[in-house]
């Protein structure tokens, strides 16, 4: 039988049919031809050898796969896998430095909220770790008898109010200038399913301020300066009320805002506050922690972001401009009466 002659000219691409014919021709010349010239009795032996080799290769691949699976399982046990919680943030109006009871317990709330606040004013200045119940067992608690405990440790300082921190320009605030930062571990009584909310005054924002949230030692979310700048706008800006100390209006090159953090799909039990690079310090105050109806409080404390309003206004202006242009064009093209 005459073999088909397949030519591949420069720039010419073989069709699928031509490629199949080429493969068949190659197989006939390299396999069928040599085997046909062998003694008949040796062909079955070759086939058996091929099948045996194939089975050995399959068994070897299965053993390697089993070992690889065992290694993966072992590494999976040793390597934490981060949770994928849905974390959300809102921020209060400019110069508001604490969240209100009405905001934490809106009319449409489906749960009884439990929360309390640490304002640091009763803490000795310096860098000593301490434990707080956020007044959740005291007279300022929204719901008495439920205790939430927070333990502050790591590298931080309790400092008196100054240009960079201290709500209302008085009392104390907490600050860290360390890459390892300060750590807040949270526990609660069995009356609560978990802790899903924290609000705090972030003051004198700089490029190194970072919060990281954890549950059972695994990271569930993080928040950095870019997030807050996107929400409240850049500084300095004379028309941005978030720029500058809320009490003195000084230091208008940095943002001051009260930010609410919600875990909409779970809970957290630890937060770290770090300062990356040599940017200064991470100053904050008025920590309110608790269990709330996260979705309801999210809506009650939400302020529309300037970054989301601006594009909307631009799009609206563009639509109005286009409509006016179309009307002028139609008048110009209409025949005179």
C-alpha cells in the first residue's frame, strides 16, 4: 500500500485529518512493520512484557501518590488554613469619637446586644499589660451580668492625651510603635455565642497602622490605612472634616475617625495592632467590644463613602450632559417651520 505523502510547507498548518493520517503512517512504519518481520512465536511474549511493564508503572505511580497524599495530610495538620470570614467596616461622622447605645441596639435588631467600653483613662501610663472587662459587669454595661474579658499584652504604651490621641482631648489612649505591636485577646461567658464587634477611635492615621483579626489562632481578616483612606478620604484636605484632631483641629495631615468592625459570618477572639515601617505610632482609644446583630448595626452606623458618592455624581452629571446634547442636536437637525 502506498503511504500518503504529507507535505508541510512553511506557514502551512496541517488539518486534523492530515495529522491523524501522519500519525497512523508513522505507527505502521515504526511498529507494525518491524513486528511483522519477527518470528510469530515471539510476538505474544512482547505483548506480555509490555502489559507487565505497564502494570508495574501503574503500581509505582499509585505508591508515589499515596506517599504524596500522606505528606499533604501531614502538612495540612501542621499548616493553619485561614478562615474566610466576611468582615465589614463602617465609620461614624467626623469628630464623633464613640459609638452610641442606639447605634448598637437599633430597632430592627434581632438579638439582645452585649457590649462594653474600655476608655483607658483609669489605666496607669506606661507599658504594662492589663486585663479589662470593658465594664460589661459594671454599671455602664448595656446588659448587666455578662462579662467580656480582654487581655492587653505586647509592645504598647498608655499615654496621656496629646496631639495624636485621646478622645475629647483628655484622659489616656493606647499606642504602639512596634512591628510586633500590641495584642488584645478576648474571652466571654457561655451566655454569648461569640464576639463579633469592636469599635475604636483611630487617630493620627499613618501608612503603618494595621489591625489583624484572629479566631482560634487563625487569621480571619486584616485592615490597613488604605481601607480607612478609601472610606474617609485623603489628608490634608481643607474640605475633609476627618482631617485633623477632632478637638483642636491640629495635625490636619492625618485622619481621625471612629471605625466599627463587624464579623458578619462568624466571630473573632484576638486582634493585633501593629505599626509597620518607621511611620510613627498606631494611636487609638474608646474600644467598644461585644456581641451585636452585626447586619442591623452595620446599617445603623453606615455612612456613605465619599469614594462611592463621587463616581455616582460624575455618572449622573455625564448622563444629564448627554441628554442635553442630544436635545440640542435634535433641534439643529429638525427642519425649520
